C-alpha cells in the first residue's frame, strides 16, 4: 500500500531543518503569574509574532518563521527572573503582558542554535497556580480548551496553548485575522469536563496532537481551538 499524502508531509517535516519558537515567561519569586493568565498570554504572544510585519513577506523574521513552519512546529517555554529577564528583553523579540503574566516571544531559532542568553534559562518544572478558579469565558471570545486527561507543567501547557492559537490562526481568513487583531487577540484558556472534551475532540475544530518530544506521550490530544469563526 502506498504512503498517504499526510505521511509524505510528516516525512518532509521530519527531514526539514528543525527550528523552535522560544518563549520566556517572567517568573519573579515574589510575584509569580497566575497559571491561566500565563497560558493566555503565551497564546497571545504566538499570535502577535505571527501577525507582526517582521514575520511576513520580506520581513527580517519571515525566513525563520517560514523555515520553522515548514518543519515540526516546536515551541519551548523557559523562565527568567531579575537580570536573566533583562538580558532576554535585550534580544530581538516581543513582550506581551497579561493581567499578571509577562511573556517574551522571539523569532524561531535552529533547534541547536539558541542564543546563549536563552539557552541557559531553565525549561523544566515551571509550575504555576491559579489563586481562584477562572471565570466562564466572555461571549464571543475564542477559547483554547485544554485536555482534562493530560497532566502538564505550566511551561508545557503554555507551549500547547500557543500551538492551539496558531492552528486557529491558520484557519482564518485575512478579514477574520484582522478582527482578532483589533480585539487585541483576546483568548481564553479553560479546561472542560470530560464529556465536553470528547465532544470538542470530535467537533472538527483545530486539534493539537502533541509530537511527544517532552512530558507526554506522542499523539496525545492536548488542545482544541474554538474560534467563533470556525464553528
């Protein structure tokens, strides 16, 4: 039996030069961000980078973004505080702020070519909590639904939320992207109950299946991107 077009695409992605999208969350000891706000801010950061003029056309980041998207769509979240954060802020990138979170996103870099200021930052074990359960999402706001069945560190969940936002972005028209931009890329991250999750997985909405590089098993369904324009 011949390989499917999907299998050929996977093989092509695996053989392409591999890039990663670095994100750094500011994690000061005295004032760590709330977990949900960090996830939402990471998702917005990915959207802001994709929409930035430097990432499109002949922009200075456009080649790196294209190379990254042509391979496996990897994202890695590291954490920084104090002087580490200030050094990260000095590198080309974009800082996105939430209610309590600050996340800086950088143009994609080769998998083994991280800037030294970012390469030494810690990646594993980023844990955050919500002081109180998040409220119901506002009507009309896109929602990234996180799997209730997959345990992830906050850093891993931030990367997954960013991937869900990216899948939704790819599905939108230019007009729909502009409307989301005008709304400040508002997005909510929530975890549904298991019955609702099963409905979402079968809904046809963009679904993140993790490649299994870190923390969780390959093929795990982690996020459903529920944008009103895609229903």
